[in-house]
């Protein structure tokens, strides 16, 4: 491969990566907004963001099932997967919090 091909490939990869970059989620925005703030508020905002993702995915799926003209299968599937992933992540956070609570409660005084 010549130097020109490598540079061309790198520029194409950079263009694609800028197109694919996901916007910041409300979870990361909440994390930035509450630095040094209340953990409970961050947790509430994160749970609300997961609920919002679930509702949005449900609306898109229902629209696709009804056969709406604006319904897009790709966008619907991405929303459903995003909602699923955010719910799984929130479940794992809950599990870690429960484990930490149990560890603290079992510590000898």
C-alpha cells in the first residue's frame, strides 16, 4: 500500500467516525452537571433517562407496527436496542449498589 492510499484511508475513516459519533446522552450530561453534587440526584436523572429511552422506543415500535409513513425500521431498531442497553446498564448499577450495601451491612463494627 502506498502512502497516498494510507492517507486516503485515514481521511475516510475520520469522516465516517465523525458521522457515526453518538450524541451525548442525558446520563453523561447529568454526570457533568452534578460533579461534586448529589449522588441521589444523579441516580434519579439516570433512571429518568432510561425511562425516556423506553418510552421513545415504545412509541417508535408502535408507529412501525401501525405502518406509519414516517416509521423507519432502522431508527426503530436502534431505539429499541438503545433502550434495552440502557435498561441492562441500569440493572447492573442497581445490582452493584445492592452488593455494596450488603457488604457494608456485613462489616463488623
